[in-house]
């Protein structure tokens, strides 16, 4: 088994599917350290009635707890959709070593509003399984509109 960006993004997509099943916007995230997933999360904003309960925020908190420290500079976060400004800020404060995301979010993504918000040393990889990530979002919102 090859543990590459596509493999870990597929794991984030599993989390995004869990969010969709709960009626949450289907965004999933995993944090990887030394080729091992140390945190998995998905959006919980509706479940927790908390606007800050984005997948990235949940994953960062879980990863910090696993490692026993707030800095995740040796970790990579995989997110199915481009982080918002809030999540990009949290990724920066955690000094995340690498950010990998699938679909871009042209309406609410950090690149539109705060492209310099990540830590300067954070490596960014865009577009991993982007079509699949975007389709999950599109399907979710089509279903929501029908209700």
C-alpha cells in the first residue's frame, strides 16, 4: 500500500461522508504524523451547535492531544475542501508542516480573503482528488435543496 497524498485524502473523504450522513456539510480532515494518522475529524457545526466546529478545528485539537503539544510542525493536515480563514488561522497557529486540500472554495476559502494567513513554513498542496471532493459537496447541497 502506498501512503501518499491520495491515500490520506481518501481517508479525509471517509470523514466527509460521515459528516454528510449526519446532515453536516461534508468536509473531512485527517492529521498525519510520520505516515500515521493521528487524528480524524469531520464537520460537527450542526451537531454541536458551534460555528467553530469545522473538521480542521476538530482534527487540530485531536492531534495536539495525541502529541501532547500545540505545535504540529511535523504533521500534515489533509482536508477535502480548502480551509476557511478561521481554519487557516488555526493551521497557522499550530505551525502545521503541510496542508493538503482537495476542492478549492472560491466563495469562502482562505485564498480569497487571507492568502497569507498560513505559517510561512507551511507547505501547501492543492487539488488532490479535487473532483471527488467537489462532487461530494455538490451532491450534498443538491440533496439539501430538494428537502
